[in-house]
C-alpha cells in the first residue's frame, strides 16, 4: 500500500530517496554512524530515521553494533557493490566479442545475468550488416524477462543447485507467453537437464510468436556460470526448422561464449 509521501509526480518515491540518503551517509571516513548522524544526513527527525534504519537493518543493508547501538553498512550492500563491479567488468570484456558475433551472423547478440527468477539484459549488439530483423518485443540494456521462457534464462537456471532452482521456479508462474511456452514444471526441469549436459539452450517461440534464440553460458575463473549470451532470429527472416537454426548458430555462439569466459579467467579442464 502506497503512502502520501510516495505519491509524487513522475513516480518519484520519497521513501526510496530517504532510504538511499541514509545508505549514502556512510563513507570511507565515516563507516559507523548513529541515528542522530543518519537523521541529519537524510534531513529527517530521529524517530523517522529510526523507522527507515530498522527496515534497512531487517533487510541486511545495515548492521547495528549491540554495544554502541551505532550502524555500519551490511552484507547486502557489499553484494550489490560486487554485482555492479562484476557486471561492469563483464560488459567491458564482452563488448567486442558480442559485436563481432552479431556482425558475423547478421543477428542481434545479447548478454544477460540472472536476477531472482528473471534475466536482465546487460549488453545488446546489432549487426552492422542490414538484416531487416524485426522484433515483436523491445529489448535493450536493462530489459527484464522471465528466465523460464528465454534461452539465456534456461542457461542461467541450469547452473543453479537443486535447492536454489526449486526456489526460483516457485517464484515463476510458468504462464504462457508464446505459442510454445513450456508451462509444466517437470518438462522444464527435463529441458534444463539437457541444457546442463550440452551447454546450449533454445527458445523456440516460447517468449513471443515468431521469435527464436540460442544461448550459451559465460563462466568466470571458478567455472561458475555468471552470464549467458544469445543470438536471436525471427521466422520472418529465417523460416527454417529450429534444428537448422541451432546447427548454424551454435558454433559461433559457443566460440564467443568461450572467448568471453577466457577473458574472465576461465580455463576449461583438458578434454572438456
């Protein structure tokens, strides 16, 4: 339920602003602050500041020292910082290989990371060759889509441990988005098993009519899948069996994913 302080022109949230002002009050030179300090930094009364800080503490964004009663930044902020740094490193490293992949194939190339039960696009490149590729949905950096019905989402879900995967699927409604959306949980799990085994995921009109894509995993130096890259095609520009699409695009796609992974420090085991 929204409050009057959240009803501002343009969807501006004063509550969110105040919470961020409190977090921004912590600096390298002032890592530990009391309620009075935080209230002053955010321009709030101490009682109002205390409500915001209590919420931030409950969510793990700040920690309170039981002896001094003062606060410092919590682990959730550290997680966000590392996520931002990793995303920036990945996008910087992947920019040239992704553009080259799109130019080579003539189709849009994208990269996404997993955020909860969704994928978030962190890079998207179009071929400098004119292909007339149509899109039924507008996709750009920052676009968010359900993981279960996208090729990159399947790649990222397939790398989750069973407990985490179950939790993510519990948060997914598995509703029909395209004519061939997989809406059965057991069927989706079987597909993810195959993705895990061969390292390639396919979206065959599962997200939108006419839209197909093929995706491969990007690994960091530990071997963990930290992102996925894909190529998207449309039936109006390439009306071939999906198996033909995969055969044609799999090689360049795997090579690009391997190149980005190598730049992130991943070294596959011999024979893998």
